[in-house]
C-alpha cells in the first residue's frame, strides 16, 4: 500500500500523527526543515534546536514515520470516501492557510471548492429560541442564494439550522467537527451530515476515530473563523463557545457580527455584549453582505462579472442594472435616479430578477446577484 501513497501526503500525515505535535510546533518544524520528510530525516540534535520541541517529542519523531498508522488512517478515510488536504496543497483553503496556526492537515469528506473562499460562519447556542432559529434559517438561505458558503460546526441548535438553511437553497456549506470525520456528533445529525457532504464538505483536523472530547471544540473554532470572511453570532450566553469563535475571528482579522436579542434573556447576553464591544449589529443578510462583498472583491478572488448577459439587456434594463451593486438600493432611490415611472421600474426589476441577475431584499431593496 505504501507504494501507492503519494510520498508527500504520507509524510504530512505521519508528522501530524506524532504525539505532542500540534499546529504550532508543526509550523515551526516546517520553517526549520521545509518539508515533513526532511523533519524525519533530521538528527536528534537538529530537532532539539527547534523551540518548544521536548526530548519526548524528539524521540517520537526519530522513531517515525509510523508507516502502519498512516496506512490505517488512509484506509479508514477511504472507507468513508474522504481525503486528506495538506496545508502545502494547492486545494487547501487559501483563507485558512493565512491564519497563525492553520491545521497542517485537514480530513475532508465532500469537496472544498474555490468558490468557498466567499464564506461566512454562522454560530450560536445549542439551546435556541424560535426567534434565533427563524433568523438563522432566513439569513443562511439568503446568503446561500447569493453564492456565499455557510460555515458552522454541525452542533445542535443554531449551527444545525445554519447548515439546513444553506442546503435548502442548494447552496454550499462546510461543517468543522470537533471529532474525526468518521464520527457523527450529535447522532441525530446523521442525515444532516450526509446533506452537508453532498452540498459542500465535512472537515476536521482530528485523526480518524477521534471522539468529540470537550477540549476539541474550542480548538476547532479557529478553523470555523479561519475559513470565513466573518463570523455571525446569533444567540450566545456569557460562557458560550460561540464567543470563543468570535475571539478567534478578531485575532485573525475577520469581521464579527452579532444579532441583538431581548435584554435580560440568557441567550442574548453574549451577543448584546459583542455589540457593545464593537461587533456589527445584524438585522438582515444585507448587513452582512454590505461588509463582506466589497472586501472580498478587493482580494484575489473576484466574482466573475456578468458582462455578457448585461450587454444583451434592453437599454432600460441595462440602466437599472448599472445602478445596482453590492449594497442594497431601495426602489425609491432607483425611481429617483432613473426618473422612470414607478410601475415601469417595478416591471423592469421583476424582469431582471427573473433573469437571475439581481436579488430583492427585505424592504424593497435590490442588489446584483452574486455567485
């Protein structure tokens, strides 16, 4: 089986499986030796020169590269139709690679695509209210319609609703687990897990068979925020794990959004505090899109402009389309700018919406269709 392995993936996996090596030590080893294979070929003296590498870990590396364990890992992953992405791979998520401590390897079931660079994380309490669930479903559906990938943790409550909303619109969604990708946790999300794999990916940095231990979840939160342009916290108490994700987002230079809740309600204490501290208040998906789309367009991953369809539009529709951009524009402003009859504007907007070129937002506002 070793002969059929890609040597590079073999050594990445082998090094990640060495006891005591986390993402930070892995990064230091790569900075010193350049490749995982070179790490295993290094002498004990050379390894000991790496900051934070204790004698026990040095001995473990020197006795590696644990061929049988790597083979078993790949065998178990193959059984569930998964694959491994190393941080050196071209297909590894670009945004995640940029954080301070990216996971050296990602176990993936499903597929991560280039379009997933335009992603928003939606997280919140496991104990939800009808208000929280309804808001989460509506926003995740809206974002999916605009080509935004929804990232969350597949936990009970807000996380599950966020994934479900994206899937219901045929959109992309990624679940980051606090266990191995062969473990479904919680168990009642088995069907949801299958849907996420069909519409995106289930990912984890933890080896196959890893149980959902409490310590895994705070660690995986940096991946949720790392994959995303920003994090939306819907409902969260004072000690909620969602606030850890928000802190990760701040450390990574991501936007933090929070949905306001009833004053005094337990699940609103965390979100309301975030807003006090400067998080962007969210009342609709438009609030999120206004922030993330301009910055995403300024980056390398730009949405392909719909130039060809625009050129084929009738002149009046072309005028309306030219007015619209990333930020929602109210119909009254469109009427004022075009100086057309209100009934005519409504008809033209409907035509553009039916052609899939624009989207209507709550309150009769419109944007160009993204994605």
